[in-house]
């Protein structure tokens, strides 16, 4: 009789625990890979040279989005769009400078923090150094460990990282023989463990597989033969020279593959911990990338087919520079093994997560909530999306359904205007601007009305 009573009590306690998890506001884990291309996951590109079975689990157990766009085609502005809900016609940061965001720039983390969430960021911030208006503790984060700027984040074996201690971001000295991604993922796992009993927002902007191309020996060995040669064939060593911020890499293909494999293992560890803590049924896990694939430091997007069927890479406003993977998993909430082609972007993440967590969303943003899409329901779409990028030359793009306008301008030269129908030409190979003058006129007008003058002067010449 006692055994039956004990079994009944345990069953009751288990049911009570499950009910408590369901009643608690959902946890959010938002993972961003750095410079991971649309074709660098086997869930998007089954023939990719590096299997990603753990990241692919998010697709099998959740929903894969095929038309999700990054905030920009490089790091800092893309993260600004994510954090502030503003597109590249309105965001404060629109280029890859080290300008900090301002105190008045309300972030997603601030919103969730003010709604009772524990907030932690582990990886690369890119929106402000310590002792500036962009320091992480000033924008809603209780915990932070990692890199403050994108240049420092090029180095995986570094003598320093930064951490919030006693409410302030400070420098932390390191043994430079330690691989920084491993230190970062360990801190993230500890944050989950420490906050398992309360709602938490884990922002995990990992630094891999961005150059420089280096991975721990155990991961390099996965792609090396017994004699140490690369399993991926003859290598063209990268020699540090013109790009002094990257160290030499004798086997760039093997190193890039090892970094993708490490990223996949990192996601597996997050999934395993969430499950072991009984948080599976009340945790949304998002996985994406900050922009398209890079070719610095010996990286070879053509060899790995990193952009899949898309044209362009990082720093382009063609699809390969801004269309990125998005996988979302939340058992019982997000449909499993589903694929959707809703058109949305980084600036939609803030209102979407606010909606999921019953958090007030700020006014004056460009994003809209895509909660219906996550729940498998019919989703209202943007009339159009807009990007602008001002590095070396002026570039802008407008997406309206299947139509895509790209405008390019160099100093002293007229605008080059290109028009593509993405439904028929996903690789943007056939410029049909001359055949569709009315559509060009319409999208040009949308571009003109979608931007404000940047407060940070980028050019010394007038682009209009």
C-alpha cells in the first residue's frame, strides 16, 4: 500500500511540476551563428560537406523558414536591427563601425528584463564598448560574457574577454591557449542552469564560423587523416598579410568544417541541458545567422556552397548576403517538421518575442509580430522590406513578395538598377528592370519612402 501511495505522490508531483512549467512565461533561447550561409546547414542544403545533425533537429522538431532575412549584410547593423526592431532605413547603426548605440535605443533585452526575465548574452555584442552608451548592462542584460566588438572577435585564442560583474562590464584576463567559443558556451549553459526556475532570455550570438578560421584540435581531427592532412582534399593555406587581423591557417577548409562541427555540438549541448532540466515544453529555441557567408581569412564559400542557390555573400544585398536560415523549436507550440515561406526579418524578432512573452512592444519600430507564423497559422506579411548598406559604395534593396529591387551607386556614377523575380530566379541571374519599368518605378518609390537620413555620417558625398 505504501508503494502505491508513494508512486501516486510522485506522479502528482511530476504533474504539478509540468503544470508549473506550462504556467510560467516561456523561456527564449536565441542563437545566432556568425557569417553562417544559407547553404551551410544540411537541413537547407542536404549535400553540404559538413553534416549538422543537431542543428537539423531543430528543423525536424520545429519549423524551418525559407525566406527569413538578416538585419543587414554585416555584423553590427544586423544586430542593431535585431535588438531595436528597426530596419536599415531607420536604425541608428547602419554600417560596421564601432559606434555604440545610444541610451535612448530601447532593446529587446531591456523590454524582457523589465517584464521580469533573467537576461543573459554570451558571445559577440558589437553595439558598444565598456564605459560607453552601448555597454551591455545599459541595455537590459543581467549577464554578459564575450566580445564587445567585431574586430576583437576575429581571434578565438585571446588574452581577454569581457563580462558583467557587479552590474558593470569589465575586462577579464584569459590564458590565450583557451578556445573562446568553449568558454562562452560553458557560461551560457551555466546561465540556463542558474535560471531554470524563472523565465529567462538567453541571447547566444556565437562567434563561429567567422574568420579567423581556427578550431580546437579535437574538432580539427574530425576533418584530418591519420597523417594530419585534410580529408577535404588539397588545401590552399591562408597566409596572413593584407588582412593583418587574421592569423595564418594552413588548412582553411578543414578549419571551417571543424568550426561548423563545433557549432553543431554547441547546439546539441543546449538542447540536452534544456531537456534534462525539464524545460523542453516551455522553451522557444531560435537558430539563425547574422548575415551571409564570408570569404576572409581563407574561407571558401564556393567550395562549401555556403550560399546554396543564392547569389552573393556577406556585404552584398543580393539574397546570399541577407537571406539566412531560421529554425524555431518549441514542442507543443511550434509545428514539428514544418516548412514555411513567410517573408520576415531581424527587425520582426523584437515584437515577435514581446508577443510570445506578453511583454509590451515599443512604438516607432519597423517590425511586426510573426507569432501566427510560429504557431502554424496564417500570417500577415510586410508590404515590403528595405535594406541599405554604405560600405565603399551605396547599396539598397527592396523585397516586395517575389519582387526584388537592387540599387547600386559609386561616387560620380549614376545608379545601377536591377530587378529580379525571386520565384522564377532565386539566384538573381536575370535582371529584368528594362522589361518591367512600372514595377521598377513602384519599388523605387518604396525605397525612397523607406529611409531616413542616417545620424552617423558615412559618406562625404551626396548619394541622391
